């Protein structure tokens, strides 16, 4: 890998300049589903048009959602295809659980099978597509990993329902504090990562050869590191950088949060059973202030603002343990799909071809067994 300081992106003073630009506390507004839907319409995002960087580079997007018309941020297969077909070569995608189309009746712990059925149906349409559009190659669903001995049977039900697409479970640990007033507030049980029954469930996933995905906030990274040490035989995937917050009461502390985040991430990277998904920083709660602006960001602004996070993660984990993600449509509230991937390509402009291959497709292909 080329020296990280030489990669395309901001100079060493860029993060300090960013902090001086963002000293006022910010708070994303509470949105209805219809309000959120308006934010991801093309009229706003299309204000920024860019030539596609490295259009032939193969991409596996390992993290996107789908929601029906009644979902919190409706995003259909056609919407996904419009984004993945907007210029970059996105061959395959992986669906990530998001409480879409759950069953309305039956045992509570099996209602997430409705989401598996929904996504499997969408994936079948992509497999039969004759126009060369991106294919949903795998899915990660939700199972309550505190279910004890029942987990193995539930995993098999998810496998059978998915027709072979199932690759693992996300039981997220994100536990927002009431005073945070976040737009996307995780509601996991406090201390989830340390619960004995939960850890047993994560170990069961490892025994069954399945991955464990999660997302949480920056103040939970040390708890996640302890979990990783406790379940060394389970392949774990950290989503969204551990979500360093930058709004509300965290807005004035972004420099301190960044410095502690750097230390916590480096310690986490010592756990060889953990890989990192790099994306999701354009969620409004990260505090970059792009959502609802008169003009959305271009890729150069994206690089200037966020490359310190990306480069630090790659430095800690190495490209072979990192994968770029879109986290669409959630990040679409702040940035367009072609601009996002342009920015990612610019961040690693000076990396070797093998390193780029790992970041854009190789790591995701290996971890999710595509």
C-alpha cells in the first residue's frame, strides 16, 4: 500500500480546518417518512453532476437496504437499480437487514422471516434480469441472538427461506442515550455486547460458519472490542466506522471524539476476527451538515471532510480487512450514489491495484462468500 499520507485527499491540516468550520452545534430535524423520501429524490441530488472516476472498476456494494412504500425511507428495487446503474460498475450488492416487511403475526422471534422472503423475491428478479443490472447476491438478516438453543434452528429457517442467499445476522448494538436526540436512534438493550446469552448466540453463528454484523456509536467501540475478544471464532463485521456522532451535544466535541475514536479503532483492529465496512458517515447524525443544504456535496468536498476517517481505518485494518459500502438509501439523504463512489475512488487514488480490488470488491466477496 502506498503511504497513506500520499493518497489523494486532504493534507494533514484538513481535519483541523474542518473542525473550525463546524463549531456550532447542529441537530438533524425529526422527519416523517414523506419528508425523508423527498430528501432522496433526484431533483436535489442531480444538482451535482460529475464525470465517473474509473468507470470500469468492479464494485460489490456490501450494504444497502430495501423498503416498501410503507417503510421509513421507501427504496424499491427500481430505486436501487437506478443508483447502481448511474455510472459505476456495481456488479453485485448485499442486502442488510432493516426491519423491512416483517410478518405481522406469528412468534415474535420469527417475524423477521418476512423480510427474508421479501428480499429473496427481489433478489430473484435481479438474477433473472437480462439487462446486465446489479444483482443482489446475498443478504444479512436479523435474529435475536439471545434466543439460546433455538438460534441454530432459526438460522436454518433463514437459510431455507432465502434460497441460499443468507450469509449472516445483524443484531445491532446501537444504544442511543435519551439526551442524544438522534435522527436515527438505535434502541438496543444497554450493555448488549456483554450479556452472556448474547455472546453465546454470537459464538453459535461462528460455529455455523455465519457472519455477525453490527453497528453502534463511538462510545460503544470498547464494548465491541471486548465482545470480539470473547468470540474469536466468529467473523465479525463493524458497520459505519462505529458511528462517530457529531450533532447535538456532540457537535462541540468532534475533535476529542475523533481522537478517542482513532485510539479505539486501532485497538479494535488487533482483533483478527473483525473486518470493517467503510461507509455510512453521511448519515445526518455524523454531523457533516449536508442533508437539506441548498446544494449537495461533490466528491471533492466528501474527500476533504471524510478521508481522515477512511484512511485511518485502512491504516489500522489493512485493505484486506476493509470494504467500501454505500449504506443506501440512508446516506442518500446527504449525497448521491455516483458522487459517493467517485469520492471513495479519489480517497484511494494512489493505492495499488491489489489494494483497490480488496476495498471495492475482494473483501466483501471473501467475507460474504459470494
